């Protein structure tokens, strides 16, 4: 957080390539998390900001940074419409990531880019991204957005935790876990539609809904940037959807194997979007999750899919 004061703020170049004189008002996702340093043509370096408790790099950041690198190599009239990524190795939070872009194809309507995210001389993620020149079509349809309370009627995760912590019956172990969540400086805001009960572990359907948006201001200037931020957002709390039916099991090893995303309509990632997540299948120590990001006006903005490793251990009665 920048210190307040009347002095003029220095100009910075953000990931969208535009100058802003008020970086303290801009989303940290723009000014830091997804901001890449150019080393050479189609070669960039990214740093890390929020690291999960697993002490591995957050997959959403690597996907988002890879899409930023790919987007820098296409013209302004080309917009991201899909990406397909494989997580090859665990990311090391102690060193930066290099992003090497390969220009696979430049067509009149579509451009394809391949991006390798590299650490210690080896790829940790391989991403294929495709860009499309927007074209009108008489063929248009989509699913119907779920009917849920608007974001203004719901509490953020932080507000919910504070509410639970004010309950004198909350155990010390629960308080410890909730305070760890509060200590995380995650650059996105979340409002669950059906808030979890942090004290009771019950089996739930493998579905969840929550409103989500980037913290801070991004603006309307670059749809590519909003797609990169949405790629970051889409990986947050996604795979754990597959664990909802199993309250008596604790994740011992939870890691994404791949991540795919399709962008359908224009949207603002700094405005509330409804993230609809569901897990249609789990088995063989793997789980599949699917997601849809909806604008508040009911337009389907993006779809996502991910498979991950789910290795669990049964909890003892004392820890349930």
C-alpha cells in the first residue's frame, strides 16, 4: 500500500502498456502481480507476490503472467479467446519465472502463441493461447445465469471470518486457522453466496457460487488485461470444489495438472462477477472441476476447466 501524501506520484508503466500517475488506486494485479519485465523480444521475467500456504507458486499467477506474455506479441485488434495450460513442475517461490513466447501462427482471424514458464532451466508450465479478431455472427446462445443474491447483499470472506471470530464458542484451533486466512494478502475480493460454516464439517454437493472481483481499479482500456486478470482469478479456490462432498477427509496433496479457459464476452475483472464452480467427477486420486464466470447483467463472460491431483487422508474424530 502506497503511503498517503500530497506529493505527486511517479509515473509507472503497467501491464496494459499505459501510464498512470496514481498507482495506489490501481489494482495490485496490474501494477505488480501480472506486470512483466521485458528482457528481450518475446522473453519476459515475472516475480511473485502472494504465495499459498503450500509454499508452491499460485497456479493462477503463472497462467495469468503467461497470458500477459502471449498478449504482448499480438496486435491490438486480436483478443484472447482461449488458453490451455499444463502444469509441469511445482513453482519455486524463491526465484523469478522466465516466460518465453513462441509465435506459432499469425492468420487474418486467429493468432496462436506458445509460452513456456521456466525456472532453474526447466519448464514449470506450458501454455497455448489463441487470439481472435472479433467478428459478428447470427449464432448466439448461452446457459442461464443462476439466480443468486446480488453482491451488495452479501459479506466478503474477511467480514464473514470477523463475524465467526466474534462468537465466544469458536474453538482456539478454529480461530488459529481463520486468522491465518485473514493474514493472506490476496489481491481479489470474494463474497460467497452460501457462506461456509467454519465450525461444522458437513458433506455438501460439489458445487459452489461466489462473487469475485480484483481489488483496486483496472479500467476499461484493455480487454486483454481483463482476460489476464480473469485467468488469475479463475484458479483461486477452484480445485477444492471437488472436496466438498468429503468433510471427513483432509487434503494432503492438492495440485493442479492443467487449466483451460475460454473467453466469450467483454467484461470488467474489477467489477463483481459470479463464479459458478462444480465438480462433475472425482476418482483415481484426481478430480475434475468446471467453472463459469458471469457478469452481473447475466452475460456469460468465460468458462473454465481444470483437473488436479487429490490425495487425501482421513481425519481422526478429534480433528473433525
